[in-house]
């Protein structure tokens, strides 16, 4: 049995997809809980204006703004990564990308999780770092989406091209990560016994640590320390774990977050970043599915605040939600059907990629998307219904 719940917690919207287990510690062969989590906050009008000015000045990653009248009669405005597909944005935008492996040593057992080293539980016994660099999130591959050839590119770019296919078909419109991202030396972090522990998986162990402790470390110490290596608001740092997950509110039973995207103030300038786990322990059965979810949401909602008509009863959300998080309505195992991709890459590894909802699904009207659909693997054939009760046309 699966259940989905939503909780409003200290200003953060926590969406929890729970794979029910009678006793999580009793059966290491069963899949553990997977929490899809994005910290959310409200940006003031002053913050929005400052963010727009910083983008125009080239201080941040490239962003474009939109304003659209939705099916509910209201007008909504927001920002996305890249250039506008609607007018003169038909060109390639490359987001300078840093991949930052994080080596985590858990003080409770001394176990080290190092994504730069060969992992006997991983495909080809390769390192997690190599597997990500060879994945369709970074490495180009041919994509046919909803019966439409959208080109040979990275998955998130293929999604975005298909998202606005009405406007970008036949054009060189792309929003891509660096195809040769800057890979920094691994960041070394010791997880205190008060902030995390190791657990048994299927093939090997996995680590679980306190999300609040970790994200505070990212914002106050790690990102500032990487400034000398070039990391800053004008690029996109992606932190990478090997088989380390997170729990919420300092409570190990509120586990496990496999990835998230977030934003912060970096010397007064808006900085986006992402943190993702590649699981090799077998406890979760996830490789790049959660990462594709989070990177897709970063692309279309980089600060987590793009407003949309209230939707719900879809994917991981059994209640109602009002922001443009393109992964949430299509999360596998939720309250509605979804259709993930399995992509075989030249390294012989088959990667999982989550289906994502289109811009048009949130705002309504005729779809801008490939094939006239409202998601990038054909599940959604109409736009969202107001919540409550939610659902889709």
C-alpha cells in the first residue's frame, strides 16, 4: 500500500511520498521511504525586483520572465532559466555548471561515502561521479518526446524544448548545462553522530543525515568556501552524494530526502543550487529519477516561487499546491499515473528519468507542448483542474 501526505511546516511545503513498510528496519530488501522535497518561501516584491535587476546585470544565471493569463482568469508572473522561447530567445543558453562531489564520513561507524571512487554496488562498479557525467542529464542523447523528434541533447533541455515546442520547433533554442561541467575536488564533510547515522541497504549501507544541519552547512560554509574555485550566483553548483540521504526536522523517522533544489543570498545576490543522491545501496531503487525531478524544477522554477492556479490530487500531492514545480504532479508512486523514461546510454547503463509536467498544464489553454500533450511522456492529455478537488482534464 502507498500513501501520500502533505504537511505545512514552518513555512516549508513538505510533500512526502511514503512507500509503506510495517517495519523499515526489519526488511532491508524492501524499498525505503522517498521524500520529494523543495524548500519554499515567499519572495517579496522587492526581492523579485532585485532578482530581475541582478539577472539583467549578468550577476546571476540567465533567467527570463513571463506573464500569462491562466484558465482561472488571473494573470501570473514568474521566471525560468535560460532565454524566452516566445520571441527572440531562439538560441542556445549554456548554464555554467559545477559538479561538486561530497565525501561524507559518518562518525557513528567511520563509514565513508565517496562519489569519486569505484563503487562495487554501482553499475559497471563505476563511481557515482562518472555515472552522472555519462547520464542523459549531462551527456547528449537523441530524444523523441510525444512522437516528436526534439533533437540530440540533454534530458532537461529536451524537456524544455518539448515544453514550448509550438514556439521553438525548427529553431536552435536550447537551455543546457555545460557539456563538460567543471568538476571540483570532493568536499570533505564529517557527519557527527548527533546529525546522522548509517543503515543497512540491500547491496551495501547508506547514510542518513539531518537535512537542516546539512543545508545550513551548504549555505554558511560550503558555498562561500567554493568562491575561490569559481562557484557563485552566475553559475549552477550541483552537489552529488553516493548513497547518502537526508531526514527532516531532526527526526530520523522523517526520512528519506534523496534530492532538492534551493536558492539563497550569496553576498546579496541570488544563488541557486541543487543537492542530489545517486543510490547504489539498493534501499531506494533510485538512480537519476529524483535528480531529473529536481533539475527540471530548478529549470522552470529556480527560486521555488513561480505562482500558478491551485492544483492537486496529482503525483505526490494529495492536497493542494500553487507553485510551478514540474516534477511534483508526475512523481512515480503517487496518487496518479505517470510514465517514466528508461534511457540506455553508451556506457551500457540504463538510467531512469522522471516524466515532467508542461507549463501549459499549470496555466491551461491549448498546449504549447510537443504532440499537443501536457507532459513530456504522454500521460497528461489535458490541463489541471482547480483544487479542490484537483486532478486533470
